[in-house]
């Protein structure tokens, strides 16, 4: 019987040693979870650009035999291209920005000169908040 008492005593001390470790682990997990929830995500810089609505495949050069730039842009987007904004005046000075969001508005304004207001997702991509025709 004494051996049973000794093994019960060892099990009891083992549990007492593990409990602080479990409590400390739970506190660490809680602190990490709270810290992750309070991370501040920086706002994307606002941008306003003027250019022509095109697509990521053709860019400025609509080489297919479509009736116009608007129809070519719409056809390319339906085939998987992304709407894009062509900005700049000279052929080598033009820059293409991929446009995300407002697909219905971009569909309607395809091939037209527009003003795009949005947030920069990267140096080549814009999340469109507002798009309207520029005269």
C-alpha cells in the first residue's frame, strides 16, 4: 500500500508542476491573439488619374478587327483580361494601371477618357472608388 501512496504522490506533484505551465501557455496565446487583433493596417494612398479605359491585353494598341476601342476592350475583358487605365501622352511615355472594382462602370466607359479616383494597391494597380467621364 505504501507504493500506491508514493505513486499517487508523484502523480499529484507532476500535475502541480504542469498547471503553471498550462496557465502560462494560455496567457501567452491570449496575449498573441489580442496583439494580432489590434494590428493597425495602414490606409492605401489615394490617387486620382486621368486616362483612357482599356484592357490589360491590348493596352493602348487594339490590334483585333473590332469596330472600336470600346468593343475591343469589352471583348478582351470577357475573355479574361483586366480593365486597365492608359495614362500618358506619348507612345513610350504611357503607363498602364490595372483597375479593380466598379466593373459595370468601367464596362460602360470602355474606350473613353475618364477620371479615376481610388486607392493604390501597388505601383501598377488601383482599387477604383469612383470613375467618371472626362470631357
